[in-house]
């Protein structure tokens, strides 16, 4: 699934969280979060759900082409 990296970054920063913070909170590797934000990697549905849960958004909000 294609993650909207700009949205992920914006929401993460709005919560004043670093990529390392998100990594610790979700168990997702720091490198993976970095690649998702830069659009160099796609995500599994479970990864998107974990990110969305920590950031307090609906998973679809983190997908490319969704609002």
C-alpha cells in the first residue's frame, strides 16, 4: 500500500514526535518509517494500522490519494 509520506510526516510533527519516537511506540524500524516518509517503500496494512493508532488518525488518512 502506498503511504502518503508528506501526510505521515505532517501528522507525526503535529504530535511533536520524531521518527525514532514513532519507531519505539510502534515497533516499526526507524529505517522503515524514514523510507515511508520519503516514498521509497510501501507498507503492509498492519504497518499502516499501527502508525494510525499511535498518531490518532484513521488508517485511510495515511494512504496516498486519500483525504
